[in-house]
């Protein structure tokens, strides 16, 4: 774990907050995550029970940003977790979670190289919506000697990201299937 930035080291991240454990709600420095563990476990079990016959889920960790909660969700049947950022994915991977989706496009050589490196430790899926982004990821994966899964991000009407036309989606899917170091795994929309 020494290659993680100091602020992402688990002990460094937790230490400043240990003194807050057990304090009354109004004495906490905010923002602070306050949980009723019994209710949390009940909610996770309810979701797991419902999804068994309806869908496979990959909860988004942006809600809780907590490895322990992510582990509870996976133990209850989630097929993996979703993150918004590279650094969230790194923390989840380093905590031993597998099957991580980064539901945003990733740009920048440093971020792509970090993802390609952690692809040796965990199954990764990354949303892509451009050939340039996919080519950067392909180069990083080839340099790291890893393989990274990609999902073609399709704009479902919110105009936040993703390809916007069927011809654009087909052309990008064809290109994704041919790039070395990445594995085209399907489509997603948000």
C-alpha cells in the first residue's frame, strides 16, 4: 500500500476521526456519516432479497464512500461496486473488493496508468464514450501488461456524457472490440 498517496492510506484516513467514535450526534464535526447498523443491515438484506429475482446490482459507493459498507453489500449478493473516481476505485480495490465499475470517463495519463496497474488486483470496468479515451486506456493497459474491461457509455437523454447516436455507438463499439489491452464488455447509460 505504500504506492497510495498518504491521505488514501487506510490508517491515515481513519485516525483523525477515531476520537469522534461514540460521541453524541450534536458533538460531531460535520460532515459525518452516522449509521444505525441494524437498520443498515436490514436495508442491505431487503435490497439483496428483492434483487435476487429482478436484477444484479452494483451499488454506487459515492453514497457512503465506505469500504466496510461496500463489503456488506457484496456479501449480501451485489456483484461488485461502482465508483465515480479513479481514487475511489483504488481504495476499494486495495481493500480487497473485486468487480469495480468506474461509471465515468477517465482522462489523463496518470489516472489511466493507475487503473491499468490495479487491473492486476481486481476486475475493472470503465465507461468510455470516445475513441480517444479508449485509446489512452488501451495504451496504459498495454504498458502495464493488464486488461481492462470497458462499457460503451450511451447518452440516455440527460446530456451528461455518452455517445448520442446509434451510428456513433456502433462505430465506437467496433473500435473498442479491436483495441489491445481492453475488453469490450457491453453498454451502459446514466
